[in-house]
C-alpha cells in the first residue's frame, strides 16, 4: 500500500482529497448553520442552463456551467440585499 505513494499522481490526489474534505466541512457547516441548504440545489440547477448553452454554442460545458453558477450566485446576493425578503423566496424566484 505504501508503494502506491511513490506515484506522483496518487500523492497529488491524496493531497487534493484531504484539502477538499477540510474545505467541504467548513463550507458545509456554514451553509447548514445559515439555513442555506436550498441554495446549493438552486445554484446546481442554474449551472445546467450554462452547460446547455455552452454545449449548443460549441464552448466548454465546464466554463458555461461555471459562468452560470457565478451569475446566479451574484444575482442571488444582489436580490437578497435589494428586496429584503427571506432567502428561500429569492432562491425559488431565481
């Protein structure tokens, strides 16, 4: 088992896994405490539109999904500050 760590790509994947598990735990706790669990599903579904549009236009679906996710997140924050409504209502509208 230790011999597998001689491969650089396996070491890199192990480092990435450890890093992402720490970051995921921190962000997941923040999302749960602030009752934003609905937000993750909304942003994920908003990214589907970016993936579809990028695929249709011949761009990378990853870039299209990333752009759509960022736009939906920024729009959500803008609407939340402007409308002073509950977060769940704004997420549903978006």
